[in-house]
């Protein structure tokens, strides 16, 4: 599960990069912050798996809401729709990990 979180963090970081290339400073900052938060949860899972996966579930759940709002505004699947699907999957996987 930690590898999935690392991949998810890398995807969020890549979103920051592509947001920067498109001229969106908000995407740049939020991509970096959310990527760092996910990498922090990877570290937390090594110390306390319950709290690490719980934090990852909460963060990916919040990101799912953010991407849902973006998809509903733009009506385009890329990139927010793809990130919505990935974030929901990560949220569910982490939630199942703690139950």
C-alpha cells in the first residue's frame, strides 16, 4: 500500500508541474502541498500504520471533493476527472486498510 501512496504522491507532483506549464500557480502550489502531505503519510505508515492510512484516506478524500468540484465546473475529464477517479480509489483503499 505504501508503494501506491508513493505513486499517488508522484502523480500529484506531476500535476503541479503541468499546472505550472499551463500558467496556473494555484495548481502548482496545491500539487506540491498535496504531494508533500501524501509523502508524509507514507512516513507515518512506517511509525503508526493506523494513523498513517487514516491521514492518507482523509487527504485523498478531501482531494476527491476538490477534483469533483473542478470536474463539475469544467465538464472535462482531463485532468480533474482522472485525478478524481485515482483519488477516490486511493481513499477507498486506505479506508479498507484501517478497517
